C-alpha cells in the first residue's frame, strides 16, 4: 500500500497568451507579398493563462485533493504563478526560479476560422535539467513534456531513487527518436500517450503498444471522444469516454487526464478505476476555456465518476 501520497510532477511551467483577431488571416496574407511580409493584427480580445504540463497536472491533482509537487523551472517573471500555486495549497518547493530568464511562454493569435499563428519561447525550461529532485520522497511521479535534457535528468533521478513514474511523451514527441524512447521506457513504470503519439512510438520503436506495455506496469492511450485504452497484464481494456456538458477547448485535457490517473495510482486504486477517473477529469476540462480555469467541486467529480462508471469515491 502506498504510504507517501506526494506526486512529483516533472514538466514545463509556462504562460499562454491568447489573442483573438476578429477577421481572417487569409484576407491579409497575400502570396505575392510574402517575401517582404509585414502585417499587424488588431486583437481586442486577449487573455493570459497559467499553463505548462507540470502546472496543469498539479492544478488538476489539487482539484482532487491530491498532493502534487511540481518540478519545473521558471524565470524572473513568474512571481504571480508562484503566488497562485501557494494560494491553491500546492507545494512549490521544487519550482526553481532562474534569474536572468523568462518563464516559457506561448503567444497565440487566433482568427475567426480558428487558424492560429503562434510563437514559443522556451526560456527557463531549457535549463530544467538543473532542477535536482534527488532526496525528495514521493509515492509516484510523472515525467511530462519539458526540455529533452530535463526529461532524461528527471527520469534518471527518479529511477535512482526508486520512485515509480509515468512517462508522458506529449508535445516532446519531435525530440525523441527510437533509441531515446527505448531508453526512457526502460526506466518508466507506465506510459501515457494519445492515439497519434502512440502510433509514432510504435513506428519509432518498432514495437506495438501491447508489447511495450508487457514490460511496464501499464500503458494508457487516450482516444478523445472514443475514451481510452488500458494495456495491462497482457490485456487490452477499452474504457468509454465520460459524458461532457459541452466541448469548449481541448487545451490541457491530456494533463487533466494524467492527473486523474496519478491520483488513482497514489491512492492504490485499480488501474481500471484510475483510468475512469482520468476520463472524468478530461471531461471537466474540455468544457472550460484554458488549461486551469475549470473548477469542479469534489462532490461533482464524485457524482460524475459514479454516474458514468458506477464507481463510488469521495474527494476532499
């Protein structure tokens, strides 16, 4: 039985700045003028969201009453993010502030056809490997998208400390070749991925997810509106998606799903029940704009888990 319920959440911490252009990019981008492009878009709608995989997972774990400990690097501009973590009761002792840098941030402009123009500044994230978690005990951990060096450094330290961890490839997928994936999977206890990422993992490793899962405690593949699939103990179990009130924004749904899975793992739930809770958390997230703006109450989460899957649980 797991005694330590802390979860080390290794990954990126970031700001997302999202602006809406009340027109269409194509009306302002002309093929014959692209060689000397100079455009400006008036964006009356603007919002800034707290994000990053570690931040998002920690936020969702806290909604469940879990004990997340984010492990990430931020810049000199992150004081409001740190204050937010503290106000939520999230332990920020392993969030390292690097002077002379900015927190990772994505700037996105979206037009009325949902086309996007984005830029990403990695900032302090590039030095995430410097954030040493050695000596910090936990029941479980996750290595989620971050700098490649940081992901490997965290995985090696967790493996050396004997802390089981979930490997979440996510947006770091372009950084990992087949050898990288095999090296990471050799240290991990579980794998999580969406169906597209899973197909890339299979292609690059030359192994099916079922074969990969045989060497792990489990692999969990999310499939959007089709739910998720659990590979464990030589079996493949399809888990239907939870009912959602509305579909607003998928940003951060994967992180919410990971949080539900981790909560189940650290509280010694069955893998099936943990995957069901993961689906529930993804369902709550998709009904809200932004990765950290949904606020379901513990009773709502428990009611959704029971009505969708017949599982009785309480959260505080």
